[in-house]
C-alpha cells in the first residue's frame, strides 16, 4: 500500500454510558445500609463529582465500547468495513482473552482489521490514540477506531469509601484517518513502573480462582501529587514539540479524575479554567473512557469546534501518563 497521507486526523467521535444514574445521595444512602458514612457534601468538596453511571452486574465493557464506536463511525460517516485497525483501551476487559477489541470488531461486523487491547489504566486512551497515529503515519493503517471503555464498577470495593465514590462506567471512541493536513500535531507517552503501589488492582484469575486482591486500591494523596506534576510537565513538553505555546490552546481535556486535580493543573499552567473541559462532575472518573467521553460530550455540546487546538491528557496506574495535541 502506498501512502501519501502524512498525518492522522480525528474525523468522528462517539460515547456511551450505562442507563443507571447514581447520584452522591443515592450512593450515600446505599453505603449507609452497610454502616459506611459518606455524603454529597464530602464528595463534592473533595472531588467535584456529583453523579456517575453504573452498569448493572453482567453488563459488559464490549457493549459500551460497541455503542461508542457505532456513534463515532456514524459521526465520521465511515462504514465499519472501512476500519482496518481497532485499538481498545481498558482495565476491565470482558475476558482474559480474546481481547475486548476483537469482541467489538465482531459486534460491528468488521472483518480483517487488526484488533487489540491496550492496558494503561486511566492513560489508556492516550496510549491507544498515539499507537493508532503511529500506524497511520507509518502507512500501516488508513482508518482506525480508537476506543476507551470501562465497567470500572466491577473492580471497586464498595466498602472502601476512599475509592468507590470516585469512579463510574462509560465509553468513548474516535475515528482516526490518514490526512494530508494535521490532525495530531504532537504526542508523548511515559511510564514509571516503580510507582505501581500507589494505584493498583493487584489481582488476577489463576488456577481457577481469584488470586491476589481483585479490587482497586489507591494512595489518594500520592496519586494527586504525581498526577498534577506529570500532567503539568507533559503539557508543556508536547506544546513545545509542536512549536506552540500554552496560550495557543483552545481547550484542555485532561483525564477526568477529580475537579481539584483539574483546578490545580490549570493554575500551574496558567491556563484559565474556562478552557478546561470538565465532565467529572457528571460521569466521575471513568478511567480509559474519561478523555474520549469528555471529548465527545464537548464536541456535541458545541464547546470543541473544528479547527480548534485541543490538548488531550491521560494519567493513571502504572504509573502512566501522556499527552496528545490535536487540531480538530
Ligand atoms: N466520605 C466521607 N469521608 C471520607 C470519604 C468519603 N467518601 N473518603 C475518605 N473519607 C475520610 C477519610 O477516612 C479521612 O477520615 P479521617 O481523617 O477520619 O481518617 C478523611 O476523609 C480524609 O481522607 P483523605 O484520604 O486524607 O482525604 P483527601 O483530602 O486526601 O481526599 C481523595 C481523598 C479525594 C481521594 C484525594 O486524595 C484525591 O483526590 N486524590 C486523587 C486521587 C484520584 O483522583 N484518583 C483517581 C484515580 S487515579 C487517576 O485516575 C489518575
């Protein structure tokens, strides 16, 4: 295949949420039945989260991912048969194998595209998007579907009030195509594997049973500090790579973990908070889904417009982080 396309461009977005909305008050009432105290006031003050969507038991990540992918394809005006690469970021796959990307491929009726999952927790979408960009720029793919999808509620300890209030379920997707004009202007990915202990779900299925701890555990304050530090550094770095400045940004879409992280980050970068897309109040932290979900919401409500400069940023367990600078 000869390829004159030197860039990769986002040509469509989509997202999906499970039907069940759970407010902070709903959560507090449910936890009270187990003698665990929390409140809407505590959650809003510390995190900015007001509600989240939670999948019913048995509801699969592939189902959310397929819905988001179908909406992104419809938005792009691209038929599923045109897709030649599917990369799906998740920490809550349907199965040990096959990959959730393959399950989505079957749901979409696509045959023959390369399909695989990426595991970088809350940085997963930024990792997947950068990987897809490399395939397209190398002429190895022309039309990629990049998805972040999670049923994160399945790995939460609902008796641990320090973590269970922070997360929700959802999915977001983009269609990425080869283009003569950019597109993705710059990107970078990083990890520090020595920080695994501050955020992990350190369990697995082996020998027919759960081994280790099947639930997410987190040192909240350590994660907070790391997140702000690496997001700040990475934002400056990718903007400089593209020969631009932070003042050129129309929007920042950082991983939606916590409103206080977003506020601190904007202040450190001297970017007005009005330029930060905030959806964490509506969806809580949906891990790999958070960035594409926020991007899709902000495009559909008219905030993010064609031609604008948008910085997408992920940060999460691993510890992992990365940034992608995009001309929409
Ligand atoms: N409701 C009521 N009280 C609570 C709750 C709750 N849901 N959770 C914790 N508390 C209590 C604690 O037990 C503690 O009580 P104590 O003082 O009697 O021991 C008190 O609140 C303070 O607890 P801290 O953990 O010190 O609270 P902190 O101010 O650090 O806030 C939080 C916790 C919100 C998790 C904060 O550390 C944070 O935002 N960290 C960032 C982590 C994050 O967003 N992670 C997302 C996943 S990582 C990622 O996506 C990159």
